[in-house]
C-alpha cells in the first residue's frame, strides 16, 4: 500500500551505476495495482533503463493522465519531477513544460483510454509537433481503472470478460504515430523486459517525439480467451522484427554479429542504436515500409514488435520554433515581462 513506506536502507553490495546510485534510487512508492498487472512490469523497465543510462533523477519530468497506467509514475522515479494531469490532457501539459524548460527529459506515461479515447486530440498534436519526449502508452485494450470497458484500441471481434463482442474498429497507436510523423516508434510487450528496456533507453536518447506502444495485459478485466491483449495471445503472436542494443558511445562496441544482420543508427547524442535483424528485409529507417508491415501483419493477427521506425536526422519542436535555449526559470523578470513598449512593437509588426 502507498502508506507503507519503503525502507530507505540499501544493502551495501547492491550494484551501482556511474552516479553511484542503485536501482532503488530510481524506484517510487509501493504499487497498489493488481498483482500481475502488466503496468508494474513497465514501471520496472523504466527504472532499469534510467538506472542503466545513469540519468540524474532530478533531470526527469514524468507526466501522466488518469487511469491505472497513469497512476504508475507514483511507483517509479520517486526523486524526479511529477505531474498528474486531468484525464487525456497530459500531452498539452508536457508540451508546455517542455517549451518552458528544454533541459529536462520528458516522460509521458498514459493508457489506451487516456490517449486513444478522451485524449486522442492531445496525443496527435503532441506527436505531429515533434515534442521532445518519450511517450509510453500502456495498452491493455480496456479502461482498467473504471472496471474494464472496451477502449478504442480493443480489436474488432475480441470479446470482453463477460463474452460481449467488440464491434468497433480499433485505433492502432503505432500506425497513427507513424502517420503523424513520430521520429522514433516502437512496440513492445510488458512481459518482454529484454526487448522493452533497450527500446526505452533508445527513446530517452532520441531527440524528437519518441512513441512506444507497450501491450500490457489487464489481469482483472482483459486476460481471458477471446482477448487479443492477454498474456497468452501476445506471447503466441509476438512477431519481433529486430532486437535493439543501445551503445552509449561509438567506441564501446564490442559484440560480433554476422554481416547483413545489423543496422546501426547513430543518434544526436552520439549513442548508437544497434539493431539485430530478426526479419531480414526490415529496415527501420523506412517510414512507409514500417507502415506497410504493421498493417500487413496486423491483418494476419500478428503483433509486430521492436524498433519499427527511427529517423536519425530528427528535429524537435524547439528547432521548428527557433526558441531561446535558456529555460524560463533562468530568465529574469525583465526578460519574462518586457513591458508595454515591447508588446506595442510586436503588435505593430503584425498589422
Ligand atoms: C474527464 C473524465 N472522464 C472520465 C473519467 C473516468 N475514467 C477514469 S480512468 C478512465 C479510463 C482509463 O483507461 P486507460 O487510460 O486505458 O487506463 P488503464 O486504467 O486501462 O490503465 C476513465 C474513463 C475521468 N476520470 N475523467
Ligand atoms: S484493473 Fe487492470 S489495469 Fe488496473 S491495476 Fe488491475 S490489472 Fe492493472
Ligand atoms: Mg487501458
């Protein structure tokens, strides 16, 4: 329970990262989610990724909406900045925070209800504007918090726990993100930490809108036969196109792979995304091909996972708007409020 505080004492032999922090330093409160909920595994993957990258916790801002998924930021990165918005409104609050201070790493955590139903208008504009962020949708196909109604990502023909058939067409968040211009797009499964942790690390290193659709089974309302978001269904239909390693700098590359099995993409910060191909013909630098394969495999009932698309030349909203690089909290009163004369000049220039 959240009122049970975690002990602060660390065992002295716990492994530490380059900042001398243990994984415990990236944890949050004790989770109140149902035992076995996929969302808890995603929280564990976020903790692992931030610990491995040795991100300073005070450099991260985690934002969410409303839902079981949106509660999870309470359970990780307890020493980071946090903002729990109104249902579906996380993207605009994140966009504003990012514009005010580009020095933080923005982590948006949401659910399929939060982002594909009530918040879809917010989601699409944050993605198409290229806000520099890691946007994770913890996708279980239902509104878990309000007791399991179908969400907009539930597959047509899938059944609820009580046997009701979903007649509506699903929204595919990955297809949407690709179409909207996201520059880093991945899909993963909460039960595959080996795949998910590097995808999150790559997204953190990426400059621009990085989107991750993570299938995350709801054990209370959507883990039965007939659901396409259950542990069993996703394990049986998981079609990974590649496996990702994130190498912090080019020098550190040590592993040997056979020729033709690798794609390497260098990101702005010098980190290298090293992709081992599982699908020989798949090139994650081709947006149209990514859109095609996602649609084709989906029609066959498969769940395509991995790093589906990356644009190494990506730009973010600040570059589009040519904003001042200085965070607002470093500016003085005169710069933030330059007075009526300056405002008159701006107005005159627009007449
Ligand atoms: C404005 C508003 N409308 C409706 C609700 C009720 N509500 C709370 S959470 C939720 C859906 C959450 O679903 P999802 O984002 O998929 O999260 P999950 O619980 O499945 O992780 C709804 C409809 C609300 N809190 N606020
Ligand atoms: S209701 Fe579903 S989504 Fe919510 S905590 Fe329980 S298993 Fe997770
Ligand atoms: Mg949901």
